[in-house]
C-alpha cells in the first residue's frame, strides 16, 4: 500500500460521512419508518429542476433545440472551470502523477472490474438520451435502415 492510499480512504470516508449527515440528514432519522422532515434545500433544488425541464419542453421541439444547445455546452464550461480550479489546488501534480503511474497489481482484483462495469452502465445512460433527441428530428416515416447504411 502506498502512503497516499490511507489518506485517500480517510478523505473518502469524511466526504461520505459529510454527505450522509448534511445532505441526507440520516442522523435525524431513527429508521425507515421515520423519514424525518422535508429538507428545504433539496426541495428547492428539485423545484428548480422541474421548472427548468417544464419550460424547456413547454413549446415542443422548437425550443428544445435551443435548450439542447445550452445544455450541451454548459458541461464543457463547468469542466474547464473545475479543471482550472483543480490544477491550482496544492498537491494537484501529485494526483496527476498518481494517475499516470497506475498500480498494475490492482487490476487483478475483481472489485475493480465490477466497479468498471458499473461505470460503463452509468455512462451509457446519458448517451441514450442524446440518441432519442436526435431521432426526434427525423420524419415520421423515415427509413432508419437506409439512413444507418448510408452513414456507416
């Protein structure tokens, strides 16, 4: 084990504990029968998301194209901001070196492969949504087989 592994596990446990305590507020509940009060932060976030989705599909396909343009570029903007922020943190280059020099012995553990398979399924979900959005621009009686054979 490398010395950074225990620190990494400690940070992950702290983050999980903070998430369970602050976001989910599990410490306030005694079990499944007692769900506790409604979290106003999560309720406002959910209301904002529902409102955004409602207004983005309100007028149909005409406005959804504009919404897709914004929602397709917004993640790149956020990723660039997070990349700059992460690169300026102390110890960032140690993390880059840790990423570029992997521990090949960990590939023998089955847990790594199970987590990789789960990540593949999580990554496929957003891709299917994009395919459905592209399909909505086709004519109703479009010959899908002909289109696929032409583009492949």
